[in-house]
């Protein structure tokens, strides 16, 4: 309760004036602090936010943003729900399950970044895997609690896989992709934009890596985006809108200058390989971000029928006895009219 009162106090004295004032005045006004948690360790797509911070997009929007790495979408959602962070970047397909299990700490997605989910089964082409049925009789390395693993039953059901014929090997996130490279597993589950480039970084030529992207095999999921507590969004609409507007500016800058974007990322994590991260960004653009829908209509342009159909698949996979409308886990009320990023 004390935190909520403090937020309202700051909003009334600082953010409202900062957002509504002219640009020159806004820069001088007190900026609202926003704590932001990513979904994983620093990677290429996160450069939209690091570049936005470095180029002053957040401060120009009237907010002062703290950006921290994440430890998985589920962990990020838990921290946002607990109030440790104000906004998180996470796989929005997990929101239905989260909200169903946490009725007093409801979250909502306010911005969907990936129009097509990069969730996939990833493998070496030498394994002979070319279609979902080929996963039967195989060993698949997984990390328990990771989004792609949690959503795998949807993929399996859509493709009539016999789960009793698939051996899931639970390992740490650090070992998951290595298991495939070392041929101790036939495939792994994860964001292909993460795993495929991790394999490249381990010396595997990209042309030797194959994948079965969920969206290409009967599961038309949207994917990661910005999540907030519903009550936070109600109390702080200007902060949420400002963060989204700065995010869109950051995306435009990232796409226009990927070299500068990766340099921005490297300032947060000196160990990243900028060439690998540029390749990762190109793959993200190809399979998840710059779909025909986004090119034509802008980012976070969500079709209700598609969203609710995929939500029904998620509910069935998680054995959730509800078929909620899109508004249960997503709202577009904080989005700007212009969301074109290319």
C-alpha cells in the first residue's frame, strides 16, 4: 500500500507534468522512475531498450528507466506481480496460466513485440528431423519452467505427437543447447533466435541447424511483449504509454542501425559477441518481428480472432477450464496510433 501511494504522489507531481508539457519543458521536469526487467540475459532484441536509454528516448518521454537482465519469462512475471519491477518483457502466452493461478495479482500485456512466436524445437539437420513426427523416439533437452517447454504440449497436440515416445531431458539453461551440439540430445526446445545462435557461437555452421517453429506447425501464437500489473497500469497510464512510445522509437533505431544497437548492448555486457548478436537480430527480424502484418500495420497490431484462438490452445494445453476474451491478458489502450517501425 505504501508503494502505491508513493507512485500516485510521484505521478501527480512529476510524470503528468513531464508528459503533457512541451518537449523543452519536459526535459527539465522531474522524471518518473520505471523499473524494467528483461526476459533473459542480454541479447540482441534487448538493444531496442538499451539504445532507447542511450539516445535519451526514455528521458524525453518523461521517465527514468532502470533495465535489468531476466532469468526466464516465468521469473519476470513473478517479479512484476510482486512489485519488484514495474514492467517486464516476457512470453505473453504464459499470462493466461499466470492470471488463472494468481487472481489477486493480475497481469496484462500492453505491447506485443513478436508477431510470430520464435518458440521452436531446434536440432542439427544431421539428426534427420524434418517434421514434428520425427521427434518421436528422440531425446529432447529442456529447461523446466522455460516458456517453450511449457508450451510444448500445444505443439504436440496440434501435430498428434505421442508424448510417451519422446524423452524429455531436464537440464539447466546453460546445458540445454550444448546437449544438442554434443549430440547427447537429438533436439532442444527454446526460442530459435536464442538457441540457433548459441549453437553458431559454439562453432556449428548456421546452415547445419534446423528447427520446427511452432507458428509454422499449427500453433499461430503471438509471443513476447511488455507485461505490467493491471492495477499498476490503471494508476500509471502515462508511464506505461511513455515506455511504449520510447520502445517503438528504440525499435526503429535498432533496425536502422544494428551496429550501434549492438554496441549499446555491449556496454551492458562486455562478453557478448557483436557479430553473433547482429546475426541473431537478423534471424529475429526474419522469423518473429517483421512479419507481413507488422510491415503493413505496425508492431503490436493484434487480431482478436487469432489471439483468442491461440489462447484457447494455451488453455487446453494447461488444462485451464476457461476460454477468456483477449482483454483478460492483453490491452491496446496504451498504444500510440503510429506503430510503424520500418
